[in-house]
């Protein structure tokens, strides 16, 4: 496969560096390389630290999930895992909207609405956030997105359809290893021919995972809330994801 032969240009530094990843150009304009870091942030960067091995877990878990989702009708940017921290992905024009799917009340939703954390919801809730770090990624409505030109109504309908399909596939998969998918964040982009494609990552950084029996948190909330055992939680989630994706 020609795309899989893409290499980094040796003298190039990252074209973009975010809180958790670096993105590099390759010798193929349609392919980028993503490198996952161990850096950890919370509360819009107000809390910072390091989670040893986080980059390895997030890279490998995301790639296992992307391949599972591809098999279940969700197009993704995944091309090839190069090593434990680096992956080739398709170049996309990213939508400036983060999509959050909630199955239980937790995190900001529970705090914002005065709900008990863990309260079941009668159906999954879809929320949208404007990707602006300087504004704290504010919650926005469908009307905001359409009127301000963040995405067309057609694109947004496709995004919601795909996001709910991701929720269906991952929730069903994780139940097999006694994990509740509480909520999670997704990002989408467009290919050159205008297709909507799932991008970014699916990991303990971007999802809330609870043990189905003990309700123990197996995600970045352990870092956010100073619960301890962060590295162990990431490693345990990786173990369970590897187990279920081999079934």
C-alpha cells in the first residue's frame, strides 16, 4: 500500500503540537504522522503533569478501536500503526466542533445541571463544543454551529449519525469486559472529496470508563481528581481492550 510507505522528512519538526500529541508531515501530502506524548492536562490546561506510558496506551487503544469501528461501518483517519507511540493517519480538514456522547450523567454535565454522578440517562445525549482553547471550548447548540458556519446541517447530521454508531459499537464491545462507557469526546474531519471521517483518538484521555462491578474509574478522572493509581488504570483499560478486540 503506497500510503503505508510514507516517511518523515528528517529535518521537519512537528507541524502542530497539542496537549497530548505531535503531528508531523510526511512525504505524502495525504498522510500525517501522529506521535503520542505522556503529558497530561486537565481543566483547560490549568492542571499539568505526566502519566508514564500514557502515550503508548492512547496510541494503541485508539488504533484498536479505529480498526474495530472501520469493521462496523465508521470511516476513520487510521492508516497504519508504526510503533507503540506513532501512527500514520489520513490528512483531514478538521471540523471546529467536539462531539460529546453521554450515557450516564458525569463530569461537567452533572455539575452544570446539579445531577448525581452516575445517574442513568434514558437515551444517549449528544453535545457539541466549539474547539477554542482560549474560550474554554464552550458548549454550543446546533443553531450556533449552523449560523456561524462551523458545519453544514448535512455535515452535522452525518456527524451525529456516526457518533451514535461509535457509541453503540464501543458500548457493546466494552460490556464484554465489564466496562461501562460513561461518556466520551469525538472529533471529525473532512477528506478532500468531502467525506466526514472520525479522527483524533479514543482513549482514557477522551472517555470515561468505569468498571461495571465496582464503578472504579479507569480513565483520566483519576488524574483530574487526584485519585491516584492513574498509570495502573490506563494499563488495566489497555489490557481489557486488547482482550475484547481479540475475541
